C-alpha cells in the first residue's frame, strides 16, 4: 500500500495588521496533530478533507502530520513558524518512507524576517524527502507566487474560483494528480509568469468583472488538453514584500508548454490592468442609499476585512451610521466589531441590560479612536456557528464570546475574535435575520457575495479605511518592488 503524508500550515498574512500571528492564534482556529487530522475536520469541505477522500478512494494510507489554520492576520512570528514547521519536519522524519507529501498552504504566509514563508516550508520539506518523492501543494488564489515555491519534483495547484467555492475541489485536484504521479506518470512541469500589477479583491472575482476573460482563457487551455492546470493568482495585495504582483501558475507536460501558457495568461491580465480599479462608494453615500431604498442593501466594509488580515475593529462604519442617524431610522442596520473588552462588558451586564461602553479600535489604536455608545444587550452567545454556504461549507467557526447590542435601530454584533465574515450565519446564528434589515455591513471585499448576495437588493463596496483598503493607492507600501501598477503609471 502506498503511503502519502499530509500536512497543512495555512495563514494569509497582512503586513499592515496590528496583530501578530502566534501558535495560540492557530490554536484558536484549529491545530490538529497526527491521527486527529483524520477526523478533526468533521463535515468541513476544505483542502485536507479533499486530500483524504481521494487517498481513501485510492486505497492509499494517509500519514497525517500536522494541520494548522489561522485564516488571515498579521505577520507570523518566527517562533510560531519554527514551532509548527519544526513539528511537521519531526513528524515527517519519524513517519518512515512515504511515497509523496500533500501540503495545503495559502501562498501568502509572511514570517518575521522571511517574506516567503510558504516557499521556505516547501523547501524544508524537499530537503527531508528523497529525490524523486513528489510534493503536491494546494494554494489559495490570493497566493504570492515565488520561484522558491517551485522546488524540484513539486507541483502546485491553485483555487479556480473567487469567491472561493472550490476549496475542497482544489484539494481533490491536487491529490488526484499526486495519485497519477505515484502511479507512474511523469512529474508535470510548472510554469510561472508574473506582472507588476495589484488587483483589488473587490474586482478580482472569477464569476464576473474584468478578470472573467482571463479565467475563460485558462479554462479553455485545460479543456483542450493544452495544459493540466492553469491557475490565476491576483495575489493578497496587503503584504509588503518584494516582487509582489499578479501571478499565473501553469502545470503542463513540458516546461515550454507551461511557461508559454503562463505568459499568455499573465499578458492578458496586464493588457486589462486599467480595468481593475474597483467601483467604490463613499461610506456616507452607501448609508443614505441603504436607508432610502427598498429591500436590503449589502455593503462591503472592505477596508477592515479580517479575511484580508485586519483586526476587524474599525469604528468607521459605526460612527458614520450614528452621524447619519441610522439609530433613529424606521428599519434596522447591522454591523460587526471585534472588541473583547466591549463584549465582556456587555456579557457582564447581561441580556436586557442597558450599558454605556466605548467600542472600536481595540487593536488598531493608530487608525482611529473608540466611540462611546449606549445600547441594550439583546443576546449573548459563545459565538460558534457552522458555515452553510459555499467555500468552507460545514466548517465550525468561532467568533469567541459574542453579544448583540441594540443602539436604537442599529444592531451591533460585538465579538472577541476577528473571525471571517464570509457566511450569513455570522448574523443569522445571532438571531439577526437579513430580511429585517435595510443595511447589512460585511467586513469582506468579495467572498461575502456567495452567501449574503442572494438576499440583497443591491451590493455596494464602501471606500473604507484600514489595512485592507480596496484602493491599492491608499496602502503605505515600503518594501514592494517598484514600479507597481496602480501605484505607478506603467
């Protein structure tokens, strides 16, 4: 029986986040060791369960090492990286001979002193495994591609979709190709092409918008058999690292075919660079549209997106709602904040209590000041819910202890952890029905559309400040390689 090792170290870094990512950060999401990986995902449809299902169908023995997930956040500390990668190395050495290694990575993990944590990890695994032992890597579409990732006898497969509705399927594609390689097919060649282009995630969807023609060309290459896999990487734009830019990674039978296809797709994206500026609405305008319009208006607070690495603690939206008298409006407005102290104060007061408490900027103290609010504690919960729509369907998420405060017609969900805002269960699990609101704010640039979108009469992207600002020109880069569009006109 073949034996395939399985590991994951998944984090999307943000160089401008006020938070550091530690071992404890990973553990607050999940940190699975050894055999716990085989059952620890439950019903979640993510990359590692995709690996495991393919291995089971093929009658292959999985050798589970370690799986750690921290969503998105600040730079990973060197101590945390060494602790977790070191444990994976130890477990891989102790596992004995394996026929291959499957890795689920993001692709934009930045470590203190190392702008390419994913590349370093792949390189370190390559040193341990004998020459010729294949490594298969799944990557998020927002990965930062580097030559260091292209290790010998290594292939990389990226998500096809954004919003990310094919996470599990990417794991399946990666593991199936591994099975073919282990079964004797030649190791596929990889081709990498990049352009000095930053694409705001608010307009990098694969379902519509300016990227769609490039996506279609990639799919045609696959369907005709010209390539095995073609992946576009509009990149996580909020990492301040050299050689940041739009990437294309192609897996093909020969190096020339892979490189030629990658260059063609990267060239198509570059030709359209002027089309990638997002359509943004000023925050006050978005609020007025929502309060004055029929149906529910869904608004992206794109500048404070925790899945881009923010602390999710900006009070900009709350201040604007109060300034526009949304608390006195006849219909409800929903928004969230991560503020551990504010949540604990409301929990201590208890349901039904009226409290006055400062909220906002619990972590990003240099980006704004808290706002004092008086509200009634509507509900208190442990903040746990199950993702129900697309992407990470079935994954249990935790916002930490969570409260809902009523400030007149405003419903403020205060949580203690800056968890992702992809799924509508963020609100519905707390008793906040989307159809009851005039305005629903979500701290996400695009992925929220898959779950929240069907309930909305209109969707706006607010030009909000923060470490995930949708206008790339607002980001205070110091280390990126210049020139870089749209920071520079090239």
